[in-house]
């Protein structure tokens, strides 16, 4: 077996207190370093004895010919390691006397680093990641089967990468070949998702700090887009303002931004962002910054010319009232569906008041008639992924909200130009979205810095001219 590189406690503390300058694997200080170690221990406790977990880094993906997409680390892998490079693998072996945390990564290579950038390397990996031992990625086929021997359960992210699934099966079969020597391979292969994703669903104090920052930076981008907006610009020019603000702070987009003006605001996942902004239209921007691996996710809708028309104001007020009613339901002990139920009731009542729907509010909700103008749910979990992990139901029932959960609240109304609604409402799409953390006694709106009150929006739009 090739020699490993190990970390001692002194070097781990030094790395935690003095983050290495290598941009390939930034560490956010002692707190995050310690927290990732705690996460690994918690996961190993959940796995139980006689188990092993194998968690791969995200592969590098080709964009075109010999050009790759910018690498974005797999969220589960990053959550446990803080390591940003591809071609890496984390193995957790609870109770292993020689060390429970084994790490594989690329070796230093002067020529490749000249072309592609610096690497942490095997020698420094233990102190950077907090692993007991590190080996070159090229040695994984030789070493990994031995780590599976005698283990009853193998946890890994099944079904995400077909090539990795095939390698895992090969490693297990290698162990099975030794059965006559008294060695047994894992008898169960279990998805890693349940235990790990339940951990990720409940954010720690440090994670909430990161998410507050993501919310603030996301808000800055939206504010800038409002300030520069004017008729005659194109949607992609507002997108560019978001990109500038995010990039200035060392962030990227957490997802492909939506900048939909006019009828484009009625397309839920519109991303062309190419149309001209017309005087008298609304523009809907759904965008968020990704900070330290955590996503912001904000939507605001505002008039291109800085003034809501009467019809736009009426629809906007209905959506805003629904959003506030939904946020009011975000507190411990309420179930996941409570904000959605509140939003649907407020939206339906508003549609009846405006004459867009007729009949009993209860009946319209029961029949789902409101879905003509509101066809999605009111939110989703938020975290390292913009549509973050975690179950929404437990044993068939909506789960209760708990402190540390973070969700979006995003009701909307979408009245397409070809609908049979009254003419004055056609082509109006409004969505208002905020990031909301469940606290001990209620909730905290992480994206509160960007205004959503009509008067505040009108004062802001076009103010940079």
C-alpha cells in the first residue's frame, strides 16, 4: 500500500488558525474547520459501527471541446471537507484504529499547476481537510477495496454519477473475491442522502452567518438593478449589474438569474434575458449570490419606468399581502405547508376582490381554481443548494418547522397576455421572494435589505440616473 500523509493535532490547529493562502482550497478559519470535523463525527455516529462511507468530489465537466465549465464542488462533499478541487474522494470508516477519515486528492504537479492553477497536494491535504491520512487519487483503486473489507454497510451517493457507481461496484466485487479467505464485503449499499441531508437541513450558527451574508450581497445586487433600470435597456444589462455586484464581492450567481420584463415575467423559469425593457412594463428579477458555498435567492418585481400603474399596483399589493401572511406563519411548531396555505388564501381572496376569480374563496381553494394564476408552491428549502436538501414530509405528514431551517417565501401571480383576464391585468407577472430562517421564537428575514414596499421601490428605481 502506498505511503500515506497524516496530520497531527498541532498541524491541524495551525491550519485552522492560519488559513492557507492557496485559493484552490480556502478555509474560513478555525470555526468552520472545527465544524466540518464535527459534521463528520456526527455522520459517522448516524452510520453506526461496521459501516463505511465513500463521498466523491464533483467531476470536472467539459463545456466545449477542450474548455471546462468553472468547477463547482459537490455540496455534500464541500459540507464535509471544505475542499474545492475536483478528483478528490472522502472515505469515513467509523472505529478504524488507524484513522477514521481518509482522503484522496491530486498530487502536486508543477507542469499542470502552471497551466491550470495551484493544487493543495497530498502532503498538505491532512492539515487542510482535517483527515487522518491522505493518498493520491491515482492510488484509490488499490487502497479503497481494503477499506471496505469487513464492513457491513456501504454508504454512498447512489445514482448521481454512473461512472462512480460502476467504480464502487468494482471495489465491492474486488472484496467479494476474497470471501474464501474469510473476508466479507459490505452486505448493504445505502444512500448517504438521508442522514447527511437531514444534517444539512438544520443550519448551524456559522452557516446562518454565511447565509446572512449571502442574503445581504444578493440584496445589494437587486438594489443596484433597480437603481440603474430605465426604459430602453435590455434584460441582460440588468443581469450584468447583478453580476458586477456579486463579482465585486468575490461571489457568483447561485443559479441562472431570471430577468423577465413584461409578459416574460409570467414565464416561471425564463432565462433568455434578452428583451428590451419597455416603458410601462414591470420587470421581475429572480437572482441570488452564492457566498462561501451558500445561496441567496431573492425575487423582486418593479416598474421599468419607476411608477406602478393602477393595475400593476393592485396585483402587486395582493402578492405582497400574501407574502407577508406566509412569512407570519414561519415559526417553530408550524408545519411546512402553513406558509403556503396562508399565501394561497390571501392570493385567492385578492383575486376575488379584483374580479379575476368569482365564487367562494374556500371553494376556489378546494377546487384549485387559483392555480390558473398561481401554479407553484410558496417556497423551498435553501442552503448550499438553492433548492436545498431535506424532506418536506415525515411519514406522509408535512414536517414541523424547527430553528435552523431556512426556506424561501415566494408567492406570485402570473396573468399572461393571452389569458382571458380583464385587459388591464394582462401581461402582468409579479413574484416577491425572501429568504427566511426559522428562529427559536419566530423567524428572521435574511434578505430584508432590498425593499418591497411600493413607495420604497418607486423611490429607488432609476435613482442612479
